[in-house]
């Protein structure tokens, strides 16, 4: 039997399990119902895909995200795991083909939408009862909760499936952190004494920043300049804001497109696809965008407006950095937005709901205004006690850059107090600077603070006000227009005659000192290669290799097969398919820049190849073939998946150890090869699409193996 670790290495190309992955897999292998709470990017998929490979039988994956299924299945097929999906986007004949595959026992994983289980023309449950099943995985399990915004009534039917498949273990997975939803998952899915695995919800690779919304467009451009080569999402409040922002960014020469519910379906789908495929860098969107996307190399998420609550903020910013590389979350904060949201939420028809939501809004506001480490606040909100400051948020990064601003701070604060905390920043500054404006009330002209701040510009005072606010000395209040009040922290500081040390830089865009230990130029080149391959295979680039894997290549400069296989994210099949595209580029780059490859100190993934290029395990398969066993018998004998054996055979054909005609008839070989030669790429997918159900992937692979 193949072990979980072997699957991880040979198929995914990873050396070690992360966090609780291994324990979760063991729990499933013991046939224990299991619930997994893990943040986005934590590596949930592996938790059910590996048991699917280790066990006999089919793993059913229930997911509401139909649009994602094709990419998920492509990614699995791309690493040599037999997977398929069934959903309403397919033709009847495609669905029939998949049903045949299920019956033949070839599939390891089947993705379906929940409505297919009991409803529709061919409810799946009957087929499933007749199929050997190893596992049912419920992805996005929070959809069972009526409390959340992703509620899917069909998820409530899963309890029935649990009863109809009493001997099969179930695993439920979600990245939703809030408590009510957790309780609902356990309750509504009807799982049997589930074992819980709760990971920390920290996303250490995301740098959180919140800056005052002043000159926000300039700040945004500066931020985007830093992220020039990267993909990201910019969230705006309304459709109109989205359109305006996309126009302005395009006018500034940036690669950006809008996305909101007011666009017709086709436009929306095309914009989304362009973004996923890296054809456009920036998606400007309302929060409707993002739920159904799985793009792992989103490098930044910007909020032009404050989200309604911390849960939404966490979820939306969480779309950045699924691949684990450093990513940015930037929010532009203004009190005016708080007031707008207050008005939106405060509806008389459902006072109870309004009250809860207003409470959440208040927490979100506090999060923006507080001067503690952002990560500490976030994790604390979700009930995790984080002891130390994170060192990777704007609060932490700006420490050490502080100036003594005691005098002017005292002046501004006392002006606010003299004005009875009844005015906004603009008015206080006019008074401080002794303005002759008609706006100034007569009585205020006789205050001691009137005109004491003449020697400094209006801009200076406003900036100071913002910083005092950011650091938690001033808070905005009011319902009609914002007025400024001193916080208790400010009063205490004044009372104790402490200094006001402020960081007067616009902390937002300070970046950690960038050290890139990898070859950036090569990385960009590898991205271009990947982009070309992705276009030809009609998959998103991250399905070929994640950014992380390309970074590894640009770090270690692997120049031969063995070294290439050691890159994290390069499994056996990917090495075989893509080595020829990447290694020559790396070689050329290394030569041009006179660089040597660096040794990566890991265990060897490949079960020892010998000079002829045939690995030991492939030789065993070859021996069995010579002994007259067929594919299925070999798979069974060796306790390996059929896909693995098929992979061996394609390789053996390629190395001319056996003839393709043993598996595909002469005519068929000719047919496939002719079509293959006519197209410019060297890819399976278009061939498969061309012939439809006529040939299996295996037949195609074998047919073209000698041509490669
Ligand atoms: P989630 O579904 O929890 O958001 P994914 O399953 O998509 O996360 O995994 C996120 C990324 O991490 C993927 O690129 C995945 O291949 C990678 N990954 C998962 N497990 C490991 C591991 N053990 N080592 C390295 N990378 C991993
Ligand atoms: Zn921090």
C-alpha cells in the first residue's frame, strides 16, 4: 500500500506535512468522522485527497463552488490523480461518461454540487450505494449554517447521506472562524462523534495595514507601484465606485478590470477568467467578487472602504496569499465610512439584527482605530490569545520611527477640549491657526488657543490629528458629522505629563526591508513560461506550478532532473511534463549570470532512477507486463492506483521499452498522432477535448509518448 507521505512526495512534490495535516489524515484512515477548521491556504485539500489515494474506492467531494470544480479536477489530473466532476455545466454525454468512469472504479475523487445528491435527473445516491466508497468530504462546510451568508439549503440534506452510507467516514472542512457556524457544522451535518481539528487562524504571510483615507488615490498608486508585477483585488463599496476606480487605474496605465453585479453575466465571467489566468492584474470589485475563486497568487487585497465587520475583513483579506508567499492587506479608513455603514445597518424593521450588526461594526471601527498590533487584535477577536506583537503589520513595522510630538499634540488636544469636544478636525485646525473665516464663531476667537498654531501649516495639523487618532488618543463620534473626543489614554497621558511619541510617516506603505534571496529576473521569466503553458492547456497558471514553486526554482536553480524533482511542488508527473520547459531556461540564465545551482537539502523524492531513465518502480511494472498481466492486475498486485501504473506505461513507451500498439490499435494511434502533430502545443487536454469520449487520457498519453 502506498503511504500518505509517499503520495505527498510523489504526486504533490512536497516533502513534509504541514500543521495538523498528518493527524487529520490518520483520523480519516481510522474511519473516524472528522471536522477540520483551517484558514484559507492552510492546505485543507490534501487532508481528503491523500486518504482518497491511500484507500481503495471512491472519495466523494461535496462543494458548492461549481465554477471551481474544473480547476480543482485539472489540478488533480495534472499531478496524476484520477478525478472528475459532475455538475450542471456539463452536457448529458459528458455526465454519462463520468458515470461510466465511476462504475468502472477508475476514479479516486469525484466532485459534486450538493443538489446532485438527491435531486436532478439522476440522483447520485443510488449510484453511490452501489460503488465502493472510501470517504465523503464536505468542503466549505460552513454552508450548512443558516447563520452565515453562504447558506445552502442543500447542505442540510447531507445528514441523510450520512445515514445512507453508515460505513463510510465523513470529513467536513471550512475556513470560517466564527463560533456560531462551528456549532452548526457539528449539529446539522449529522456526523458521528466527530474528531475536531482546529488550527490557528493566523495568516502569518499577510501584512495588515490600515491608513487614513486622505489622498487615498495617490497612496494607492504608490502601493500599486510596489506591486507592479503582482495580482490583486481592490474592493469598493458601490458599482459606481468600482467603475470609477477601474477607469482611473486604466487611465494610469494599469492592467485593471471592473467586476460587480451590474455587469452582464458574460462580461463578469470573462473579467474573472482574465484575472484568474493572470491576463489582467487587478480586479476592482464589489465584495460579491472572490467567494468562488481559488487563485493562489493573489498578492494584495485593498479595501477602499471599511468592511461591516471583522469577520468580513478577515475573509476578504484572506483571499491574499493562499500560496504562503508574503502578501499585503491594505484598508483605507475614514470615520465618514463608519457613519455610512451605521445608517445602512440601522434599520427599524429588524431591531435585534441591527443591534448585533451595529455591535460588530463598532468592533471593526475599534480595530481600525486601535494602536495595538493588528494581528493580535484579529486573533483575539476570534478567541485566540496571541502573546507577542507580530512584527508584520503597520503597527509593528512603524515602531522605532517615532518622533517627539508632545508640544503640538498638547496644543491640538487642548483646542479640542476648549471647543467642548463638539467639532471636527477641520474646525479645530481653523481655530488653532487663528482663521478669519466667517465659519468661526465669535466666542471661539477669544479662546486662549485661538491662533496659537499659526506657525504651522493646515496640512501639518490635520496630519497630526490623524496620527493622534490612529494611535488611539482621539476618537471620532457623532452621527450627523464627526466630532473629535479625547480618549482615556489621552487624558492619562496629559495628566501624567508623558511625551507624545508619534510616527509621522504614512506608515501604510512602509515595507519590510525587502530581501529577495531568489533571482527576480529569472522568476519573471519562469512566470512567462508558465503563462504560455497555462494558455495552451487552458488552465490557470497556478495549476501548472504555484508562485512558491517558481520561487524555489529561482532560488536553487535546478539544472537537471534530480534537482528539479526536489523543488517543493514538483511531483513525478509534473517533472516529467514540464522539466523540458523550465530547466533549459534555468540553465541559460545560470550560464548568462555565471551562477551555480544551490543544493537543496531534502530527501530524494524519486525512487532512484538509473541511467536508462527508467525508475525502479517502472521496471517492476515492466516486468509484470512481460509476465502477461494487464493494467488492472498490475495495479491490484502492486496495490497502486491505476493512474500510477498508466503513468509508468506512458514512460516505458516513451523510452521505447514497450510498444504503444500493445495498448492502442494502429488506426487509433495514427488518428491521435496526426491530430497531435497538427497542433503547436504538446498538450493532452486539447486532444482529449477534440476526441471527447472516444479515447481515454491513458490512450492519448500512450499514443503521443513516443513523439515527445
Ligand atoms: P485551503 O483549501 O486550505 O485554502 P489548499 O489546499 O488550496 O488550501 O492549499 C494551499 C496551498 O498549499 C496549495 O498550493 C497546496 O498545494 C499547498 N500545500 C498543501 N499542503 C502542503 C504541504 N504539506 N507542503 C507544502 N505545500 C502544501
Ligand atoms: Zn503586528
